[in-house]
């Protein structure tokens, strides 16, 4: 990671012939090169397909500016030049495939560095050099702004807004400003500036109310491939029936995770249970309880038909979660990507290996919540003690919890709970999951609207009696799941 212009300069000053910078910050890369090469008193040139080759910094410009050369021609021109220099080649990735002459020209320039001191710097959002060029190259990333730089960028945007608005003062307090700066970490310079200006320009102030919109904007910038989903509307645990053990466990660890005052910070939980039992709702409630952004990854969406892309998807997704930290990362139906029985030429094993390494080595505060309907298909390496802080089993609700669930969903739909016999409903809905209880209430509402009457206890009981719950349809599978979980998990 290149922290300063000096770091980039050291790469160029050394014997490296080819430097690869994968970044969207092309202007910032140019500024770093200009700043360092000015100190070295070396010539910098920049090439793009639209503008051709032109001087971009300290050094002679004669015979260079305005040369509209294509990719092959610019390499021939660089090779034939007697003078040395640093050549920043932008968006060169399309020309490195299926063109052996271009590859040979780059290799000739690299081999001739000892005599001519020419360095090629490839700047692109993504660039993979052919294998024969890699021995002459080094790849580097541009560092993202640290906390001090972020604060300076925010101040710069505050000054700009103030100047545009007649010298008006921006309202803020130290805590809100620090919170805003902390949430900007992981973003490149131009995005920090843009989001900071939007937060200020909205109302001429920096307040805590700016944070949710900033979370969403930051996520949208990072999640260009759409593999992660930002769950903006997290739940309160008051709206989750039952799961009292899980609630208590989370409350005990809230401070330890949010404030990160110990190296033994909570890492994550695995939620196992029947479909519709409330695992997804619990994942949302964890983020709500801890007041953190929730990112959801559908594990099945990772797969890509091209070799290497599935692993890249997982790497980039986990990296995005680290940038969004502190956050809750919800791996939904984790068995879909890591099942032991999947015939995928070892793909699931490679994904598992990378995920386990990340779980063991990650430094960023990312609390992982994995949900699964079929734990027996998961590899033993993932579910052994130490991978997750705890494995919770989300069983079907008992009568008391069913009453709680009925009250939650009735109140959610502005129905007067006191007019319903909730205890009778709970008894009728034996073996029903939380999702099935909710659907019975919804179905009763539809029927009542069609018949132009009010919803009452009898109407909901009628819908319950029409429904065969999953616990009956899949009774054998549920029994096996309960047997497996009885001595291996903690009741949620």
C-alpha cells in the first residue's frame, strides 16, 4: 500500500521497469507522480487513447505534446526515444490481450531500463499483466486517506460551502464531526470530498442525522457489483418474539464490540434453525441492537462461470465489509456456497479456505452472522468451536413465544390486541413458525377485506386451520435437525 508520494517515488527510483497501479483515482495517482518526480527532477509523460502522449510534469516537452499515438505507436515511440522518463499509461488493459507485438514492445522497454532509465506506470481500474511481463513488474495500491487527511478534506469542503454561502458558519459539534470522519474511512479522496460536501450542503450543518444517508452512499460506492445488500431498515429486538438467550448474549457483548476496547472482541454467531423460525429477523435485530449498518450477502450469488471470478467475488465482498466496519455482515444460507456435497471441482473448498483465513486474521470490527437451514451439509472446519463465538439453534416457538409473536404482528398492523384471544390463537398455531403465524394474520386480513368485515380471533383461527405447517410437512427432517442440535448448540 502506497502511503505517500515518496513510496511511489521509491518504486520508480529502483530497478523496477513496470509499475501497475490498480485504482479509480487516476487524478490522485497523477498528482503523486508529479509531486515526487518534481523532487527527483525527472520527466513525466501521460498517455491516454483520447489525448495521446503529452508531458505531465517537470522536464522537456519538445516533440511530445499533442502526439495522438495509439497503444502500439506510443510504445514504439517510447522504445525509440534516447531520453529516459516515466510514462504514465492510462487504461492500457484492453491492449494487453491477443496482441503479441504490444507485449514484446513492453518487454523490450523493460529490458532496456538499465541503459535508458525508462519506467512504464500502468494506471487502470483493473489490470493483469501477461505472465512474461510479471518478472519485470511490481503491483501497488494507492493508500486511502487516513483520519487526519479525512478531517482536512472535510474542512476544505466546509470552507468551500462557506465561501459559496456568503461566509456562513457551519453548525456542528466535535462528536458529530468525529463520527462523520470515522464513517468516511475506506473511501478514496474524491469520494470523501464529495460526500462531505453533500452532508454540509443539505442543511449547513454536520449532525448525527447525516450518518444513515452517509452509510447508504458509502455502500453504493463500494458495492459496484451488487453482491452485497445494504439492509437500511434493521429491526429492534422488541419486534422479535422469543430468542431471549440470544438477546441476553448480545447485550452482554455490545460494549465490547462497539467500543473495541479489548483484543477479544466478539467475532460472530452461527444461527441454525428451521425455515421461517426467525433467523433472518434475528440478524437484522443484531444490527439494530448495536446500532450498526447491516450488510447481507446471499452466498449463492458469489458463483461465477469464469475461472477465478468466484474467489475474487468473495475477496472483494469481504474487503467491502471491512471498509464499512464497524458493521454486521450477514451471510445468508451459508451452506449454498460451502456445502460439502457440491460437485464444483473444488470451488467450495477454495471458498471455505479463504473464508476461514479471513475469519481468523481479520482486524476490522466486522461481526459475522451466518444463517443456515442445513448444518449437516456444512464442513466440520467451519462449525467447530472457535470459528464462531457461539452456535445458536432457533427452534419453533413454544406457546408463550407464539403469544408474543401474535401480539407483535397484530400491533404491527394497527389491530387492537385486547380484542383478540391471543392465548387461543397460540394454542391453535401449535408447530407454526413465526413466518407462518404472520402469514395467517395477513391471509385473515385479505379475507376480511373481501367480505367487508373486521378481523377477529375466529377469522385468524380459520386461516391457521387451513395451513399445514412446514414442521408437519417436513417432520422427519425437523426431528433430525433437533436431534443434531440438542447437544451441539445453544437454544436461542
